[in-house]
């Protein structure tokens, strides 16, 4: 958990007089606010705040700590303002987590274009199909495809990501093309484990995997039909080596969001990256 963010949130709690008011000012959840303060107390080994259902007050140790951290934060804010005045360009490392299927040509082109526009930013992109705690693991932001974004985080919609059921032409030549949902019972399916796609496709799969690159290779090798984010198979569909199957029956398009922890402390590098993706993917700024 980022210590500097925890310090800032602790000061806001003290000055607001409650976790709820501090969370509203910071535009984060009350639970996240409490988590940061608890993390500080755990690191220091002392209680900083006396909490009751109606009242919040500093302990003796908390009072000393508040005075010192306020002074330190004021100095830091002055330094940040001085640096910001010298350069409006974003700088430094931007740590981003995204689903594994973002390993595709379209997103790679977006990263190339962003880096050309903002060469001072080093994007550290981690692709993995698991839920990442942004605060605990030190990420600046996440890109997530979901129908239910977390209420404890700030989200900004980027685009819709249609999933498509596709199959190789070579498989069709041997096994035929499913033309009705009931036909799928006679075909082999490869399904992703990172989304609950079985609410759309109810047939039993022959294989499941969390790796879209593996699914792509399996379809190419003739394993069967597979369900993909559209970006993954756009080149194959355009070239005619893959064919889309039952588009109306398998329609599924979760929203893709940029996810971060606080609007108030959003850095220039995070803001420019989200704005860039939003512009590139066709969703206006909000």
C-alpha cells in the first residue's frame, strides 16, 4: 500500500472529522479510506485515532504524527508545484494492469502512439487475468472488462468489447459450420475461464483456458470453436482464415473501463494515458 497516499488520506480524515467526509472529499470509498489509516497504524504500531460511532479524535501519538505529517506533506506539495511549473509533460513510470487478452496488435499500436506523444512516461504493463488490488500492489491504474465495476474505485468507460465465437476454415471443411445453437452440441468448444461466458454458451466445453493466445493456437490447430475478445481474432476474420459463428446467439460485450483509486491525487501520467485511450477508442472525455 502506498505510504504517501496513506499519509494524505490520514490528514484528510483528521481535517474532515470523519472517514465518510474524507472519502467524499477524496472521491474514494469509505472502506478504502479506513484501510489506509489502518495500514498506517499497523506500520507504526500505535493507534492514531480514537473511533466511536459518533466521534473521531486523535490519540496523543496521533496528534504528534498529524502535525509532523502535515508539515511533510506541505513541503512535498510545494516541491511538486515547483516541478509541475517546470514541465507540463508527464514523466516517470506508469504501472498498469490489464487482462491478458490485451496482448494484441490493436492495443500494441495504441501503446506505440502514446509513447511517441509522451516519451517521458515509461509504461510498465502487466497482463494477467486476475483481480489486482491497485493499492496493495502499487499500481497506478487498471484496465478492466466487466459488467459490474467495483464501487470502491473510480472508473471511466473506454469502450465495449464484443466477444465472438470463431472457428478455423479448416475445421469447417472437416466438421461443417454450426448454423443453429443446437448444432453446438455436436462441436468441440474452447472457452475462456476469465469471464462467465457459460451463461451465453451452455454446451460443455472440451477445454478451458485463461490464455487467449493458447485459445488462438488451439483453433488454428483444429481443436474446435473458441470464444474470443474481438480484438484477438480481427486479423484472422479479416483474412478469412477464421469464420465467426452464430453472432446473434453468442452476443456478449462487456464494457472496458479505466480504473483508478482517486481523482484528487491523479497524476498527469495517469490522466494523459486514460484520456489518450478514451480518445483512441471513441469514448468522449467525462
